[in-house]
């Protein structure tokens, strides 16, 4: 049965899903946003009911699935309320702003028996599926480097950061729990976990804008069972011509094994339809270097298509609630390690 969608939040992240909802003729029946003027064009397009209070949407018996596109600090409360009301949930990343909150959402999902999908849209790039298929050819993996340098401007010279820019960064932190780690690094943590599995420990350093709690650079070393380590590197980038697209978006995954190496260069998150991801496979067995120049795709459209199909067919897909918990748990461990200035054993809470 085709799901009846309720939308909570019509800000920037919703706009990227809106195109997919239109393209795949989603049945959006209720839209909630505190700003009626912002929501009105979407309400009119879908001929949907409008509310300022998300409880009205969740309690609407016509709604079967709730899409949460608000700041992460609101996700836990909204997700649990929707689950308790018997609704499926699509929740934008990060799922919550702490491991404890994420654990609550996991338990509520398990109790409800509903479908829960966390919005890590990088998993829907065809290049991701190809990379996952090539990993077994790498032999024994012993190292990976995962980097996300995104064009946040110069956050490393405190006296050059205008006060209005600082205020906007404080709002980002308030809404999402942190700045570059939550906003830039969380997608890459999800890729790390889905491609390489769960690490056993992390040793991390977090650097902040002077006199603030606004993170601007994160370095972490993840240790796995056996010989594998992952170097994780996230920072605000002011080098405007760096990266695969030469636009300051400098983000990649490199995985190195005994029988080959894989390189995965991403494209700008909100303009993925402009360029295709580059995937490079070095194969010791054949002595070849193969470049997979993927066609441009809109990853948000592919994500929307996947979750609409999952809801209609009643099939749970990844990234699910456990995937959302895993990323939030890793982020908390990174901050803990940096505070304590020592390695942290990651507690997976039995999930």
C-alpha cells in the first residue's frame, strides 16, 4: 500500500527531498512547520493539511509515515512520539545528538515494530554499491583514510571570523550538537561503518574555535580487531580550489589491503547531480588500475525512491535505526576521547 507521508520541517534539508517526493508522486497528506509562510508552497502543491504543532501531524490517523527534517536536537522527541503513535519514521541525520538519545530511539523502534530509516544519503550513490562489491578483492585490509574537508571558510584565524558568522555557527551547533563533526563527518562515519564494520576503540583530538565550543577540526584513529586502523580526518576547509571537483569539497575514502586499494571521491552534497563520483580500484591480481567514472545522480532522489519503495513493500532497509545509533555512538566516543586525552573503548550497548 502506498504510504501517506507526513513532513515535519520545511527547511533546507527538506528542499532536497522535495524534488524526489515530487518526482515519485509521493502521497504527502500533512505538513508541519513553525513557519507557515515557508511551508505554504509545499502545502499547496501536495494539497496537504498544515499544522504548526507536530503533535497534530503525528496524531493524524491518515498519516502512516513521518519524515523528520528538523534540526537533530528535536529528532529524539519527534521520532519516539511518531513510533508510539504507530507510524513508520524517516529521520534525517544525525539521528540524535547523543548516544543515550539514540539508544532510546532504538528501543522505541524495537518496541513499535515499525520501519525506521536514517537519512544518510551517501549510501544511495551507485558508486557506494560498486565500492562495497570491490572490497572483497582487496585481500586483508590493514588501513583506511577517511577525510572530509568541506568549504566552511577560514575558521582557524579567530580574529578573521565575523561576529555574524560566529553566530550562525553557534546556531548550527545548537541545532545539530556540533559543527564540522556532526555536519561534515557523520556521513563519512556512516560510510566507514557500512564499508569496514565497527571499530573497537578510538583515540581522537577535537580542535575548537578559540573561546567557544565550536569544533572546526577532528582527527581520530580507529582501531579494529586484527591489524586494521582507520585514520579519520574532518576539518573546515578554506582552500577553494582543492578536492576532486576543485571547489573546496575535498572528501574521500581510501581503503588499502594486501591485494589492492580502493579510492572513493565524493561530490558536493547538495549538487550531486552536477558531477559523478570517481571510484578507483588498484588490483594486484591483474596489475591494473581501473577508474569507474560514475554518471551524475541526485542522491536525494535515489534516497527518496528507496524509502518510498521500502514503506510500500513493508521492508526494512539500511541505513536503519541501528545504523543511526552507531554513528551517534561513534561521535560521542570521539568527543570523550578528546576530552580525556586517551583512547576510548567503544561500547556498542549490545546493538
